[in-house]
C-alpha cells in the first residue's frame, strides 16, 4: 500500500477525535451570520476524505470537494455514495479552474498552512476567491505564530496520542521543530495502526512543513486576494482569539 493509500484508508480513524458535526454546526452559523448571500453551495478545498463535504451534503448543501490526492478523493467518493448533491474532483487548490461559482468555501484542518511560500499562499487565496461569488464566505483554520511560540516547549517535546475506533487502534508519535524567524514548523509524525483482532501493525512516518501566521499578514494576504476579514476565533466553539491562541479560525468575505 502506498503512503497516500494508507492515509486515505485510515484518515478517519487517525482523526476520529474530531467533532465534525460540531465543526459543521459552526460553519452553518458562520454562513448565516457572515455571508452576504444565501449559502446553498460549498466548495471544500483540500477536502481529504470528505469529512465536512459529506456532513454538509447530508444537511442539504450542494458540495464540491477538491483535493490534490487521488487516494483521498477515491475514499471521499466511496463515503458519499448515494449523496447526489456531493461531488469530488482531483485538483490543485492553487489553480482551480471551474465553470461554476460557489456561495462558500472551506479549507479545514490547516490546509492553508501547507502553502509555506508567499507565492503559493497568494495563488491559493486568489484561486479560492476566483471560484467564490461576491459576498460569499471563506472559512479556514490555521496556526497563530504567537500562540505556538508561547507553547513552544509543548510542541517541541515528543508526544504520543492514541485513537481507537472498533477494533482499530492508532498510535501517533509527534514532534515539532519551530523556525520562528521563518514562521514555519517542521512536524515529524509517525503513525502505528494496530488491528487488535488480527494483531497486524502498519507503521508510517511523514514530515510536514507548516506555515504559522501573524494576524496582520493574514489580513494583508486576504485583502490582496480580494477578501475582507469578517471574524476570527480561537476555535470552532467561537472562543475569542487571544495572543495565546495557538490555533485560529478565520472567516473572510469575498469582495
Ligand atoms: C490535513 S488534511 C485536511 C483534510 C480535510 N480538510 C479535513 O478537515 O480533514 C490536508 C489536505 O490538503 C490536501 N492538499 C494539500 N495540498 C493541496 C493542494 N495544493 N491542492 C489541493 N489539496 C491539497 C491534502 O491532500 C490533504 O488531504
């Protein structure tokens, strides 16, 4: 099995601690409160296995999920079987060329942090703006450099986390190295997926380079790409953003 297939197959187990219904409640609230047009269609950029796409489609939205990974899109299509209002395509989010425009865009779970160069970041934001209707909203989450630096020793100390679903157990070992001057984190992550029935173990490792943002640069890049920031939160519970928040959720409106 390729690494791509491994992550697509086990993604929902590896992230089974997440409250996708709660996050989708948040999205619906933001659509109601911040979009300047009624939200009926949503593009899920970097959709992975379609966690939010499927939940939004079940709630009646017309959804297009986009991901650069063929394996993720295959898995998303399997999960959305029978949902006629959900479709999925393999595409690079930095260069979306679609005939349709959407009322809302989402990029959940740090997708924007993958674009570590300013050029890629702007290509990504302009590409998302290009597929949104004027007055539509763009919702995404990422890392606040100030909060991450405040908890630097926590992130840079190796940690182990467990996820369990049915007879499957996943063990995550993770450590970050933060380059504060460049505003990036290098995350080394190793997953051991154990089938408790058969005793088989599959181990994979990967490294990620993640961009950490200041609020002012986010506002600047979003404005450059045709967005205006409408709200920022610490999390999907709408807790107010503080200096010490390591994560941040941004709601931007397409001008
Ligand atoms: C951390 S996952 C998040 C998946 C999903 N949004 C979620 O909430 O679980 C990041 C996703 O972004 C996708 N991705 C990375 N670079 C991309 C690009 N240039 N264009 C489209 N998708 C990309 C990856 O394949 C991966 O599925």
